[in-house]
């Protein structure tokens, strides 16, 4: 393989503390059992939390079984419940396809339904400058685009990613904030262009991610097969069960789960076929800088 193996997350993340922080230290079934259990979090209003979270009326919380693992939580308003649940679904699906994302869930804490996000320590916002010159950062963002296209997460910017370094000095890109996903739109809102690699949007803005089509130049399907191979293992039964778990607080859970399952399976096929039709099987890969 000419690329770094981004599917081996423990090896990629390297540090035990970072592996635990991003919940990569447990299998996917155990992850669901742990994070979908009521009251696995305990609210702690005295906990110091990031300023942006305070401004938006979050409070701190810690895991009952692992007090050192800290979260921010906020009671879900009725008009925000669906968006928060879909964001939770995207986190679990990210985890299944070996994508580095901040744990983001909907759970019950002290009898209240809350959205909860793990506090990512020692990290900074990606920002707009410098990332395109770093092969490892660029490749992680390119792979992440596959997920966000499938989820119709159309407003991605550099502010939707955190950047952290391992003890080896390797850059790790962490996807955050899944509030903009649209899993209910039939088909894909983001259409691939037929004349050249790129996309067309339903909305007027064309943010999508910090990436532009020209950043794909020189890359081939060997890189993207890492992500598509994982998505190919997403089955209808598994996905439907995950939808029902993440939407369990919704009275229309059954109908939503069927709709989202059908939409996601169609999008996975569409995005894979588009990439496969546009990108070569092998291409000249840009020289990797020393940071890689």
C-alpha cells in the first residue's frame, strides 16, 4: 500500500490516552452498549468546560465507570431532538467505518434526554491555513469527505475539525459537530459532476469541506478503498438496528429508521460508484512531506 493505513486506528492514534479519549479501545458492539445506556454519564455542574460550551448552556459530565472521561451535556429541546439523534447516528456509523470523530450521542442523564459530546483535550481547531501542504492531514480530510457526502453534511468548514498531535508528532484530524447532517432527504443532495471530479449542490453555498476538487489531483481509488471497503460492510439489518437505537427517544422512531436506512444504503452505493467512475485505480501520488 502506498498510503498510510488509516483503518488501523490504534496504530494510527498510537497513544493510549488518545485511543481511550476517542473510544477506540473497545469494540463497536461494546461501544454501542456503553454509550447507549441510560445514566452512564453523571452531571457535574462544577466541572470546568470550554468557553463555547458554557455560552451555549452546556454543563460538564463524567462517565460513571470512568470518571476521568469528561463530556459536555445539554438537555435536548423538542425542536432539536431529531438533529441531535441524527448526529449521534453519524458518530456511531463513523466509528463502524473506522473514522476518527468526537463521540457525540443522545442519552438519558438523571431522567432527562440530553445531547452529549466528549471533550477533546489538547486539540485545536483545524483552521484554514497550512493543512493543504501536509499529506497526512490532507488525506484524512479527503477520506472524511466520503462520510460527509454520504450523510449530506453540506456545510463543513475547517471549524468542523479539531487537530491533535500524537507523541510521535503525527497529525490527527478529528471530525466534530454533526448538527448539519441531512439523513432524510431522498437520494443525495450533493451530486457528482459528470465532466470532472467535483460536486453540485442543492443549496447556493458550496462549502462542503475545506477541500476543493483540485486537492484530489494525483490520488486514486487505493486511498479511498480504505473507507469504501468499510462502508461496504454496512448491512441493512445492522443499520436499521443502529437507527432504532439512536432514535429511541422519538415517537416516530420506526418510520424514521426505515427512511434513513434506505437513504444511507443508496447514498453509499452512489458515492462509491461516483468515485470509482471518476478516479483511476492507480495514479502518481504526490511526494509525502516529512510530517507524514
